[in-house]
C-alpha cells in the first residue's frame, strides 16, 4: 500500500475502510508532535462522496460546500474566495477533495486546488478511493497532506482501508482509542488478513495504471457508437478529463432505474449512480450539483481489465434495443 502511494510504511494507518478514514482525518483536532494544531474550517466540493460531505467531526457551521461546473469540476474561484474569507486566527482551513468522482469519473483539479490551499497555510485531504489503480498516486505530485484509500475498490477485500499521511509528525486526533495499535493513531486489533489482501491488491493496482489508456479507448468508442444510435445521449462530464474506465450517461425520457433493469435482463451489470448507493431511491447529488436533470438519473458503466471489444459489442446490442424501445414509446406518446 505504501509503494502504491510512494511513501514509507510508517505513513500508512490501516482502518476498517474509507468511511472510517474520512471520519478520522476530517477533524478540527490535529497534533504536530506534542503540539496541538487547530483546524476551524472544512471546505468540500458539492460532488464529494457522502462520507466527505458529512464533514466528519466538524460541526455544521464549520463546513463550506463549494460549487462545481457543469462537468462536475471544482470551481477554483469560489475556493480562493472561501480561503480568503477564512479567519486564520481561529485555526487553519482544510480542503477535502476527491481525486476522481465515483459517479462521473471526472478528475478534479487537485494540484491547482492544493496550491491555493497551501498559499493560505491550509491542509489538503484527497479522497483517492476512485482514482487508485487508475491514476498515479503521489502525495507530493498532488500537493496533498493525506490520502484516503479503500481496499475493495482496487480488488481487495471489503472492510479495510487506509489513511496515508505526507509525514509522520502531523496527524489527526484518533477516532478510535484503545491499545495503541497503528502507532497510536487507530486503536483496535488490526485486520491482518484484510491488510494482507489490501497489500496484494495494491501491488496489482500499481501495475494496472498503465492499462487504463486501453480502457479509455474502449470507453470512447463505446460512447461514440451510443451517440450515433441516440443523438440526444447525454454523457455527463464528457468535456472534462475522466477516468478511462467510467461512463455516466442519460437518455432523455428514460429513467435510469428502468434502463438498469433492462440491461440486467440482458445479463449486463450497470449501476444507476454510485455503486455504494446502488438500490437506494433518491436523486444523485452529483447530477444536482452539475445542474443536470437529476430526476431522470443516469447509468454508470464501469470497465475493467477483463473487458474486451466483444463485451463492448454485447453492451451496444443491448443499448440499441433499449434505445429502440425508448424511441417507440416517445413516438407513441407524441401521436396520442
């Protein structure tokens, strides 16, 4: 895991998952050696994972949600305005920002945002859960103080994650206290089997980054063919840099849940939104933040190393049938 992030093993604190890691690091209380460090403002983008949007151990009045553009990228001007408005005499500001979105795959301008935060002596926490194994991970390159990781998002076991720090001196106050495990940063007996599985998955993930370009080529050809069949297709975040394995799209007049069932009947697994929210009813806060039609919903297609051109062709056959039925219903409704 340390090698995946380019750090020493002492900079990795294992825990039960990314949600715990987020609740651990999103806190007003830090220690720099024996000295207390106060953080009094948490800034997050409107498209963050709910674990980040919840604000961890910050109170509601310490949380500022920042807007994104129509493609879901953090807008940097409001970030700088929020940093400039923050009263540093009350404590530092912290930015919590995902490396890539778990619905759209849109990659955030982490480095540019981090440089702004550092200019105001703030801290940067990067949720790298979705980007691990798909983008190179380096705290130095990103300008991050902390990274959040999840094992099962890179093919490892569920129930284990990590908080990776840029150093060993500045650390958040423990969320769980106990027997002093994880160098005193996280109490409780470590999940050794889970951690071993995490390590094995991280070794594979480090090599997998090189194959993402091939997945992006498959994804782009898939989206182009979909657009030919359905000119009114909406691919969310298409103008932004995205993870190569992700496509998030809507078809006007077709509910995402309806499309998901139709794909499932063809033996194709897609999700109507984020995988961790699959099966839940409710509009996508990501689409809402982007100003899209959240009521319609969207379908997320995720590609993996095992997918081939044949898989894409099979998907496109199902898409064609679903779109044909959609257009037939539209014509019937217009004729009525």
